[in-house]
DNA sequence: AAATCGGGGGT
DNA sequence: ACCCCAGATTT
């Protein structure tokens, strides 16, 4: 069924098509393996059009592996802000340090070494080896599995790991001698531009006349893939705490734990919303007084003395496996602050040495402790999503201009911008 | 093998 | 509203 003749036809015509149709992409203007590497990490689960501006900014900021290895992690995360899957950014920097330490600052070109880099799996290893070094290694991603499953009418479930291994065997056989770089890119380019998931453009396909899937009328039902579970809903209450006194004009943000969801990103503080008995299943209503009281208590437990004043807005955010519904409340700091303690400051400088630094220096208190009737009631530990008691949650008061120094997930970026926009409009309007 | 990790664009 | 994307890592 996959006759040698069909395989040669496929490879030859795809390669010719690629030389005519390939897009002019930033990472194709360079032969620097570092550029190829960065692009491939960014392109994991992410579309080309999304990646382009991030790639250009990233290479501008970290032009060399050395510059990336030496940068503060916060700065790398800020450069990745909005791109998602933030462990990619942290793994990439970790791998840059691996390359500096173990390979003299040059991207290695053998399979074992490349595969050993943090964040580099089967696909990315093959992509780097083939695209940057023209080694005959397969680079099988979702595009490639779709294209191959159609042309060769392969009905294996592409969600299964075994299928990827099988596809890698086939993809490697298909690489024309000395053409690994162009051919692997041709395969993916074809999947992105012609052999698309829905409505494939078979009429302009260079290999349509021998496409087994098309000839069987199966081009829209292939590839076979078991569908993912829908994300579980989570209702949460978020606080936009407005500072008073010397902190007037600033709002309170906190840093997430160093592992798990959105690791080390900054956010508005938020906690699970009380379950709504009855219909609906958990989404707090904006004007719910009980929700506001719950939020006040959550704030207090985190050592934040603030009172929810009014509903600000709702926000939705979907991850791969969780769907957040956030009800955001504008809150008023209750105590008059002492002179600025935890003032907003750029987090960059201290970051790399912070790991080695002894834990003796506790961060400055966000609120004066003396006037509390119950001094022991302000816990210093931060409980994350899973309920683990984790590291101390770092908190800062920031104004709009400080947002440039902290990396936020998009949902909080939008909330903060909406808040500052609205507040400043109200101030200038009357 | 299944779950965990973002976010946006296409249909 | 659902699918999927130039996937890797952890459990």
C-alpha cells in the first residue's frame, strides 16, 4: 500500500512544491542553530503567526545563547508573556545554560545531546537536527501526522504515543538524500497551508492524485484522533486591592508558586468561590454579598486587610484542562499604611542570587502587624490550587508603569489594563 | 497511558 | 462552541 513508488512521488513533489511556496519566516532567514531552536520551542502548540513577533523580540533581547543563559529568569518570562506554556521559557533558559556549560556555547548536533536539552522532546530534537544541521532525522508533529495519515491512509489514533513512533519510521524513510532540512519543513508547511485540519485544499495539493485518503473520500475524516476531555470549570473570586496613603494609585499583585500552573507569573490575588448550591454549579453572582464576605475572609487569611467594595467585572479564562470564571471585586485597603515597605521595585536584579541567598531575610511586611487584634492570624504560607502549603507568596504594590517589570498571564494583563484605563478615564473626566 | 501545562485562530 | 495547533514533562 505504501509502495516505494508512491513514497518517492510524495517526497519529490512535496519538495518541489515547497521551493515554490515556502513562506518567508524570520527563522528561515538565518542558519543559526540557536534561532532554529528558539523558533521550534515557541512553535510548540503555537501557530506561526502568533510566534513571529515573539521570536523577533526574543532574539532582539537575547541575541546569543550566552545572553539568554545569563539573563534573569524574570526577564525571560516577561519576554514570553502572553505566549503561554511558560515552562517552555524556563526550560529554554535552563537548556541555554546546559549548552554553555557542557557544549562550549554551541548547539550540539548529535541526537543524544540535543535530546538531552531541557524542553527538547522527540519532535524538537528532530527539527533542530534536520533543519539546522540537515541530518536525516524525522520531525513528526501534528501537521506531519495529519499529512501522512491522509496520503497513506493510516487509521491509527494519532493521540497515542505508539502512532507517533510509527509515523517517525515512515517520515524518516521519506526523507530524500541530503534534503532533510527542506523536506521536513516542506511536510509541515504543506500541513499548515494545504493539508489543513478542516477543508483541506486538495485542489491545489501537489500530491493529490496519489493521496490514498482523498481517493477513498476520507480526507476530512482523517486523521483519527480521540478527543480530549473538556476543561473542568472553576469559579474564583479575585481582588483588585487599591492602596491608600503612600500606596495610593497602586494595586496589590502576588506571585504564583514556582511550579505548576502559570509558575512564577504574577496575578491579582484570587481564591476559589464558594459553591453555589442549586442551579448553575458554582459561578458566583457578581452582586453576591456572601461572595464578597468570603473574599474579605480570604484576603484576611492571606494577611491582607482589605474590604471588597463593589463588583468590578467578570473574566473568563480557559486553559487546556481548566476553565476559570473570575469575579473581580474592587477592594479598599482598610488600614492606613506605614511608610512604604514592600514598595514596587523591579524584580529582575535579585532573582538569580535569590536561590542561594539564605532565607533569613524575610520580605518586608505588606501591612503593619502591630494593630492587629490577632497577630497570629496572618499566615505567611501560600496555598496553591492543589491546596499544598507552599512557599511564601511574594506580593507587591504596583502602578500602571510597573507592569512592564512583571510577567502576567493574559487574563490579568487585560484586567489590570481595564482597571487602569477606567480609573484614569474617571479621574480626567471629572 | 493519562494528566498537566496557555492562548488564540479557524470554522 | 469546538477543534487544534511546528509538544514536553510529570505521574
